[in-house]
C-alpha cells in the first residue's frame, strides 16, 4: 500500500507529516514524500524551523494512479504554496477522479479548495478555513475527525495537531479498506 504525502518545499507542520507517516509505516504501508521540487523539504514547529526530509518524487513526474491514497499535512505556508502549483493541484484532483481516499489536516484543505473537490462534501479543518470551504461549496464542521463518503472517494479531515491520533486511525482504516478492494 503506497501512500503519497504531498508537501511544499517548506512550511509543512512537522508533526502533521511525521505522525501520519509513522502510522502508514506501522500499518505496513509505504509512505512516499512527494513535493514540487527535488531535494528536501523544510519542516516547521509552528513558525520555527524544524527538521528536513528528503523528497522521494517530484509531483510533476508522478501519477496518482501509483498510490492507494494521499495524505495532505498542514502548516499555514505548506498548502498555501501547494495551491499555487498547477501540478500539485492536478495531482490532488486526480485522487478524487480515481476514487482513491484522501486525508487532509489543519490548513491542508486549502489545496482541496483550489482543486475544486470540496463541493457537496462535509469536512473539518483549522477554523480559519471555514469560510473558504463554504465558499467552495463544502460544509464545514467543528469535529476532531470527519470521514466523508459523500462523493467519488473517501475524504478524511481533521482540525489540528491535537487531533492526530484520531486522524491517523481514521485514515488508516479507510486506506486499508480501499487497498483491500
């Protein structure tokens, strides 16, 4: 079960990358770090630089059909940078077109909004994205984790790092179920 983790070269909230990554490893899956540039990505602990992580594949050179699912970690700058990259937006949209599960936490739904995939979906996020999600045709809820099956795929969303345990459990259940089909 190969799972793509899409992040920008900088601005990803480190814990929102590392804890879901470990959940995939612990579940017997293969996490793959995909970014808009080769090299490494800079993690952050809120606004402070943290560790760097090597990029496995560049988004413009990889296809969604190579993966069983997609994880979109948050951080404020990370999804803001991703939503301005056409290849990243197309990569995200492709998971929805293929009916593959997607998991997004914190500010990551900004990329989903840009990909125009939240219309008629129910999701959660960091509270400041509420209006963006509603303006894009989605329904926003304030819940620890929201699993939405009301579309072409399963969408798992969470609000913040405090929700990571529930987020990881929910998306791993959905990724495993989809991989077994």
